C-alpha cells in the first residue's frame, strides 16, 4: 500500500477497518491507493479464506523528526487538514539501506546513507543511523525528485497559477501524469527512449535527462548536510539500477563530499535478485557508492509472513513515561516532630505513581547561605534518613553545592536548614541533586533488555528540543511502576512541559533499543 496516512506505522492484517482507513487516504495518493484497493477487493472475492496483509510505503518514514514532517504553513490549518510530510518508497529505502550496511560489514545504526530510489516514481531518503530522518516525497508522492510523469518540487505559486488557468482537476492530472521526464521531453516517461532520442539530438530529451540528474544531485548534497555527514550512497529503482549513464551524471562532481565513482565499475553493474549489490566507488573513495537491486516484493513478503504468523515486527520499545520531580523533601520522624511538633503525622495530599509514595499537604522552607526557597513539598511516607532533592538551579540560588546522588545515598552530601511552623531543623547532610533514573519492573527490564543498576541513554524525541540523556540509572523492582524521573532543569532542557510534582509528561521516549528502529543510542 502506498499511503497509510497517520493511521499506520507497521504492516497490518487487512480487515474492514483497514480498508476504510486506506480509502480515507485516497486523496493523499490518488494514483496508487485506488489500485491497491482494487487488488484487495479482487483477492478477497477470489480467495476469501486467505489472510491478507497491508504493508505501507509510508511506515519507514513514520518516525521522521518533526522538522522533516512539517510544512511551513499556518499550524492550525495544517492540523485541521492533516497536512504534513509522510514520505514513500519506505519499503525500498529500508531494504537497500540494510543491504548496503551488510556490504560494508557495518551496523546500519552507525551509518549515514543517502538512498536514491529512481524509477518511474523517484525519491531520496536520508537514512540516518538506521532510521529515515528526511525523504523527498511529502504529503503525496508528488514532491521531490523529477519522476517519470510527476513533476517533483515546484514553487507552490506555480500550482496556484496552473489551477487558475487550467482548473484543479486538469492541474492535478498535469502534475501527476504528464509532467516529469515525460513533460519536459514531450516524448514519454521511459528513460531508455529519452536516451535514444537525446543521442539523436532531441533537445527536450536532453533537457529532461539533465534536469533529472541535477535534481537528484541537489538532494544528495542536501541530505549529507541534514545528516551532518555521509558514509554511503545507494542507487536503486529501474533507472538507478539500469542506467549507468544517468548514474554517472548524478554522481559527477561530488568529490568534495567524498564520493568518487569508478567508471568501469559503474559501466559493469549487473545486479540481480540473486546478486543484488554492486559497489561502484573508486577504491580510495571515502563515501562508498552502491547499486542495489531493490526487492520490495521480498521485503513485503517477509513482513506479511511475520504478520500472518502472529509474530510482531521488530518494534521500537514502548515509550517510557517521564515524571518531572520538582524539589521535594523526605523526612524522618525526629525531623518531622522538630518542625511540626510532637506526635505530628503527615497529611497525604495525593498519591504518586510509585506505589506507596504520596505527596503531602505539608511544605517547608529551605534556608541556604545565600537565599531561601519557600514552600517545598514533603513526600511521604517517613524514611530512616532525611533527604532533600533540588535542582542545580536551586543550588545556585541557595548558595550550596550539593552532589548528584542516587536516592538514599546521603552520606557526605550537602547541609541544609529546614524551616517549619514549629521550628527549624538543620541537616548536616541530606541535600542532593537526584541522579536521573528509571523505575521499572523485571518484566519491563526484559522488554528493554536492561538490568538493575545499569546505566543507559534515553532519547527524548519528537519535541522542539530533542535531547539524549546519558548516565540514566536503571532501577528494577517488581513493586515499581515504569517511569523515568528527572528534575526540573533536565525537563526544561528537553522542553518537557511545566514541571509539577509527579506529573507525567506526554513525550516520546525510547530507551536503548536493540534493533535500529526508533532511536539509536546504545547502552553504555
Ligand atoms: P521502476 O519504476 O523502478 O520499474 O523503473 C522503471 C523505469 O526505469 C522506466 O520507466 C525507465 O525509465 C527506467 N529504466 C528501466 N530500464 C532502464 C535502462 N536499461 N536504461 C535506462 N532506464 C531504464
């Protein structure tokens, strides 16, 4: 299936709801989805007992960063009409990137690859450390490279002008079916015909070939910049696999990026299903260039078999909720009574997500050498040692230098004076800046492939200030609820919403995935 819209991130077994959702995506891919649906209907009528699976061409790009998804138009409008970039040819880009990594004997998660699917439809993809971070097709497969009959990138003003002159339907028809190689050449969409005519001196054919190559080269440069580097370029699709002349045009004058092609190798390429990878880079080329026979059918068959077998496709680990800990205080009985009076009991205000833990009505003031902080909430129940957890920013304000510590490790930590309604209580030690950590159960630990007391990296994705936290301590106990705890400074650095005690922040977080699906960070 070409277009899964917002609805699909993975292959799915087809039922009525899937058919309806794909129908709803027809306006996004008018050339493809209706044909795909015809196929589904025909197969269902003829083979009613056969399970069917939809594999979406948009899925590989579904975790592109927001900056690659957004069109710079009014956000209310784009939200209302579902206008965003999706990307296509995902099955092919993912497949050939995987084969390139294999050929390089490297881990896909260590590589920055530009994959170029150049067929009748054409698109480029920045495969950055295993995931698609940018691709040239957008909300529809019309954007980006010059294609057989599709225009690719245009000034939106051109579309408006055409719509005024020709009407909407004729414009859509023009841009989808009589533009691209066909439109420029006036001959047709098959590069072989154009190459033959160009040799005869046909100006339109020559121009179409030049514009096609120019546009692809532009994207290679852009994607190297987007990824901040480049390790490999892969060409595939009917044109990418078969036209040595087009490959040469595209890849010439890219030495400054480290791309050097061996023209003999380029001319000799003959890739097949059985022998799908040919390298065409010169031996001294820093960036390696491959021609790869894409095999979307094989990839689709693999994914379908997995869905039918009930096996889960390799998935990103589920997101981890984040709780932002505002500054807070844990007390022992002696301190409680000194601050609130003899026999005093804490008043629960609300339960926290960790079982048995609660925020209290009671608050205290912190008195530091430089300043004081009023109204710091106490957390229950009482503990055997007092502990005050504040952020680095609070430390500067109070004028103390507290160590970054694991909860409970207060020996040798900083002093602080607490002030309550019945008096003050001085702690010689107990003031810490809490070490960021994740609470999880044994079952969670298995899902994430981590162990108690291990340190991991956690990537915050999908927000305006994406960030990777290193040195995150894993704490495993079956009584815990899955949750990452960070302080307000850390939350602010990642733009994770306003901190309030125990509030869960709705953010996409992935931890140390084993397989290059969502985020790339490895365990330390
Ligand atoms: P695809 O959509 O990937 O099947 O690619 C089809 C397109 O590849 C055709 O329309 C041609 O433009 C192009 N193509 C296929 N074979 C060759 C070839 N030997 N030389 C040049 N272009 C080719």
